[in-house]
């Protein structure tokens, strides 16, 4: 098909530049022998656009065929010019001849000529147009105006109408550009699923007329509430150490608010409760995002620089307060297995609390006692005031008393054993002195023994441990300590994943991450 030759003409008394295309024969198309009495209808590729312009649309007329001679013949073979004429009503038609341009101050008036450089004839019945930036300056935004797109044979006042948009074909609506005032809440889980409310101005009241994204990822379940707000649900997204931008697209174009929403490491725990009376461990499944980038190492040290899964009373705070974290872990979920980037499984030992200060199992002030102890002995004598049966099982602390010591009858329930542990094995062998049934469920500590390890069963000189040893016990044989455990107190806690378990790392480690407190991370400890 020969390419039409484009010439630019200026006309006195006109605002803007229009396109005039020299007459050309479109290959394979014969002009009809009858006169066209009704201008064909222009069908637009998009019936709305932003007030700021910058978008491109196409307009198409019905195609003339020999079998359908009543359809008007190819329209743009001899060239065309385009005007946007404001339509007061849906039935407002284009003027029969090329109209004088005028400022579009309202939906009821105004004629704008499209510059020639922004107009391209694609074929005899199809034309494209790029709306210049600022094309609709002065148009009303309180009531977005509609325009008829009118094609003429030229730009002279006598140029006749070739084709036009109609109410049936769809007039062209100008959308006012939206503004974004706030996003609430401004943070949520990296798993997604947070319902946010976006407030601003000039939002469509039809949900399908709004699209939006955070950090380039589309929002879902967009619900138009009013012209000043809409709600949406955040999609999953990697944890963002800084706030991400929110972009909203409407008929008025795309607007962006920087630093609008932060994705935090949110998690969901299942099951979300466990008993503190069960011997051994309670498995849990943790759903989240970004687990593949974390290093979980079962070193047996709950406060090393590796990633950890903690049970915390409230919001975890690694800031050191003396020798302890301000809000540290009550228990650690051991044997962490990264199933995928979105899932880990681990084993929670609820029969042994790591939080001795806040466990609630220490003797209260009213039960403080004085007494004498002898090195290597488990006997406390000269106790005052006198103990009662209610004190059995209570934690004992004091000078030269081992941490974690509890009372059993009148003796202290802690003893030192010799035994051999093998790396990655749950077997404890060569135990001396021999264990008894009373030792089942007690906590085992020592070289090569994983944190929160308890005795599952025993046969005197051997035992099965709840967790495999992290390394071979040193010495021949090694030394372990077996003590009565203090269960994690009944209550509500938060399962927290940290990228670094050392103290003060929230300040010292610039890449430190921790999961946020949410309904999904809540974990309840019960005594049944």
C-alpha cells in the first residue's frame, strides 16, 4: 500500500495544528459510485483517557465490501483531520463541517484540533491518534467531560464530516487525575493478605476502573468505596527494609506515592498451641516468606549469630540489659528444616523454659529461705522458714546453686553424670550413675548436647534423648548435667523468627530481620 504523504498546514483563526493527507489511492480499494449520506461511526480502542494526555488510541470505521454496499466506503483514503468536540449530552453530534477551535472550559463546549504530528492513517478505515500532554488543559475535573471525536476531509471551514463517535459507539471521556493522600496501614506481612485503605481524590467509584500496585506487584480485591478512597489486599512480596511506592492507575492516568508501604517478615504458625506437659517436643509448621535466605544452624546455642525460631513473651528485643536480652526467648524451636522459601518446620520444647527470670517458677519473696549447702551435695540443711509440700518442684536459686535447680522433697534435684554422646545421634550411653524412671523428662545439658534436650526414655546406663547431639561429647567419657525442667508457663506468646540471634544485633546488624507480631504468629501454651 502506498504511504500517504503528510503535509502540515497552518490556518489563521485556528488553535492547534491539524493533519492534511494528500489524496491517495489505497491499494485494492475501489471508491463507491454512490454518495455517502450518513457519516460512519468511529469505534474507539479506548473510550476514556487521562486529563494529562500522553496516551494513544485508534478509531475504526466499518469496512466497505462488495457484499455489503450499504456500509459506507473507506473513509480516510483522501486524508483526514481530527477534532475533539465537547459533548453536552450523549446524543450531541459533531458539526457538519470543520469547526473553529475554542477553549474547553466545560463539558458543554470546547473544540480542540489534534496536531498533525500526532495523527497517523493506518488504513482506509483506521486511524490512530496520540493525545499530546496538556491537550485538555482547562477541561472540567469536577465533572469529567466527554468528547465526540470528529474526522473531517480537511481543515477548511467547508471541510465535511467523514466519521464521528456516537453514543452507541462510545464518546471519549476525560478522567481527572487521582491523588494519593495516605495508605492505612502502612506496613504488613510479606505473606500478603493485608487489607489496606487508600485515601485521596478523584478515584473512580467503579472497582474495575482502578488498578494499583505496591513495588510493582499488583494489588488484589480492589473495592471502590467512594471518590476519595478504595480498599485492596496486598500480594506476597519480599521483605522490604524501606517503604515501597504505591501506584494507582485510573482513567486520569497513573499517580505514585513514594514510601507508602513496608513489607515485614510476617509469619503464620500451625498448630498455634501446645502443652507444656508433653515429654519430648511439639512440632510446628511456620509459613512466611524469605526463609531460603536465612541460615538456621542447630548449634545448640540459642543466642548465636545464626537465624532462630523463638517463642517470645511479647515483642522480641535483643538489646542487652545486663547479661540478658531486654525481651529474649522463652523457648527455642529446634531442628529447623527449611522446606521452601515460604515454609519451615521445627520442634518446640515446652517442658523446659529458657527464661529463668520471668518463668514464674521461682520461689516468691514470701517463700525466700535461708539454708546451708555443701559442695557436690544435693542436700540443703538448716532451712528457715520450714518448707512444705507445696514447695516441691519450685526453682531454687542462691549462692553456689546451679541455674535451673528445683526442689525434690528435701533435696535439690540436680546431679552430674558422666556419659557419652555421639554427633547427630539421640543415644546417650555409658551413663553413670545409672538413671531411674524418675529421670525421664528431665533436661540434659553438656558438651555436644542440643539446647532444650530432655530424656525420652532410659535403661539405666543408656538413654534416648529428645534431640540429637550437635557434636560428640569431649572427654572419655563426657560430662552432662541432668536437672528437673521448669515448663514454659501457661500463657500467650509470639513465635518470632530472627535472622541473627545474638544480643544487640538489632542495632549492630544492618541486615537484621525479625518477624512481626500478628494474629498468625500468636502461640498459646497450655497445661493440657
